[in-house]
């Protein structure tokens, strides 16, 4: 009996290794739906990819779905190569929770960003947060979602850290997803905190431009990470609408007013001249560039690989050492 169990265990490990080789990044998800009366529905599962990287959601069933999620995260990380035992949280923007969008979004990112030999993030954890139609109601829902998810996010940090002594936890955040992120770490950012994120990428941020200044929630962001990349596009039409609705400048549109007033962990990169978005909606909105532009995708890849700032190509310093512009390749 023991020999049969040993053979079955070997077959399982071999099968997982083959799956890992075919699809370098695995993808789990947490789905949270916060209703107006304060109740919430949490779901957990995995996103599986076909040979052409078409994604399919598979939900965990049963009473212990959260534990199933954590156990799957743990076992999946431990079968990855040592250099890929890193978790990337992906937090989408407003209205992007619908599967009709996420399906195409994830196929694109799996094709061009995650299923790549140089991508260090072997595990992607997608935070799917539901919203409604009204902007300010969605802002409140994003904040509520982050507060509810906060303890679980810290658990995921712990599981990732246990997978390897070199394991990293990283973030890729888009648009109003920054409200979710902000709420996850509110009142958690203090000196010598046990949780760390190696790299945090912020694209199209729908926060106010003073979000990192003294007295604001993200004032002490360096206690979480020493490497934060903030992308800014001065013709982001989606954030232009947000600016009108809020009556305030947006972080991903105008950028940080005074870099001397914020953490030195933040690097601001202006991507306003990049014009190679690959679909018509992205060409018009200038809001989804972080995965729709080949030029910016390469910049993202180098960031998560930890390439030193002075070694990253096509970046030009503007009026501050931490304020750069990403330029188009010469052959484009």
C-alpha cells in the first residue's frame, strides 16, 4: 500500500511539473461582492488556461473554500521552480469584475506578460471586487472590499514567504483598484511591520495626487515596499472623466505634485508619448496601457525582474531624479 501511495504521489508531482512547464504562471482568484447593506459574498477559485491561453474560472466548492484556497496556494507555490515562487496580486479597476472583460484581460496578460520565461511571478492572485453603476457608490464598495480582504491578504503574504527563503510578494494595481489596495493597508503601515512587498506597480491610479503626502493613508508606503513604480499618462481620458466627477486632480493623470513631499521609494514614469496600444478602446482611453502597449509591457517586465533603474532602456529623466519619461522605441 505504501508503494502504491508513493507511486501516486510521484505521478501527481510529475503531472504538476508538466502543467507548470506549460503555463509558467498559475492563477488563483478571490472574488468579493459587497452589497449596499454591508453583507458580503466571498468566493475562491482558480483560473485555468487552455493551450491557446483562453481562461476558464473554476470555483472551489464546500464549506472550507477559504482553506482550500490557502492550501492550493501553498501546494502550488511549492511545486514551482525556486525562482518563480513569487506571488503577484492583480487588483483591477472599476467595472472590470465582469467575466466578459476579465476573460479577455487575463488571456492578453497570460499571453504577453505571465506565460513568459523571464516573468518571476509564478503565482498570480487576482482580486475580483464587484461594483455597481454609480461612481461614488463604487468607491465605497472598493474601500469596504479592501477592509474585508485585509486579513486574508496578510495570510497570503505569510504563505508566500513560507514557500522559499527568496519568495517575494508583488502588486499590480489599476485605476480604482487603488482604493481596494489603500483600504487593505490602512492602519497597517508602520515601521518594522512584518509584511513586505518587493515591487508595487501602480497604473492609471484613481487616487488624489496627494495620496502619498503627510497625513494621508499611504504616507508610510515605504514600510511596505522600497520599490514603487507609478505610471502617469496626461491624456488618460478615463481619469479625465474621474477628475471632472471628483473635482480634483488624479494621481495617474497629473502625477505627484512635489516628489520631495513623498517617500523616496516612489518612481514616477510618464508614459504619455507611448502610442502603441493594441486595441481601439485602449488607443482612445489611454487607460489600459500597462498590458495593451508592447513598449510598456517590456518596462513592466523589467520592473518585476528587479532591473536597476539606470539599466532600464528608453527612460529619460525629466526635472527630478525620480521623475522619468518612457520613450517610444526608435524602430516604431
